[in-house]
């Protein structure tokens, strides 16, 4: 399996649509949320939604990449990188949000995708990256730890969910 991070371009549209359709059919929330923030059927608006440069409404600049398995020509996941943290992201989201499509989980894709995402973080000049996950998401925690994540603490959210916060030194 040869994975690479790609920016969305017209040639990847059908692959992304297939991945998003699978996620929606599964009934799960799509992660990272950035790949479902706009309707892909309006492709121009969709493309615009993937790169945030402003800081209005508590947002920070971010970049979204799709993870392509070039051997199978299959979109297997996505990763969203926040260029810096605000107070909310420091507690709840971190620098990286990632997700693997349901049919491709437990194959080591998340670990490899995060490693590729960390390379993108280095290009942004980040020296240390925060990643968070739900405490009950053992697979996500393993993928973060496999990339050097060190658990700093756990925070109980307002809804009772416990979020683990991991730091990765680049």
C-alpha cells in the first residue's frame, strides 16, 4: 500500500465522493469535519471550503489533505492540519484531525497518514503538535502513540466524553 497526501483536485473528485458516500452510509460522523463542511456536488464551493485562511468566528488557518492509496487508486482517508492553536483547539481539537474511511480501518492507514501529516506540519514550521482523541477510541490513540505521541492529560468534556491530549515533538 503506497499512501500519499494530496490536495483535492478535479481528478480526485469521484474518489472523494465515493469515500464520503461510504462514510455517510455508515451513519458515522465524517472526520475530519472539514471534508464534509461543504457539499461536494458544488465542487467549486467544496474546493474553497478545504483551505481556511481567515480567523473569523474563532477559526484558524488550516489545510486539508486527502490520503490516496496510489496502488489501488482509492481515497482511504483525510487529514486536516491547523496551522496554530487557539484556546478552543488547545482543549478540544489540536493541530491535526484525521479519519480513515470505515472499510479501510485497522490496516495501519491512520498511523501512516499521521506520519505524512506530521511532515506537512514541519513544512509549516511547527516544532510540537497536539493531537486529541476520545479515550474510548483505542485505535486512534495507538496511531498517535505510534507517531511519538505522549499523553499529557485527559479532559472531561461538557457532554461527559473524556478527551485524551497527546503532544508530538517534531
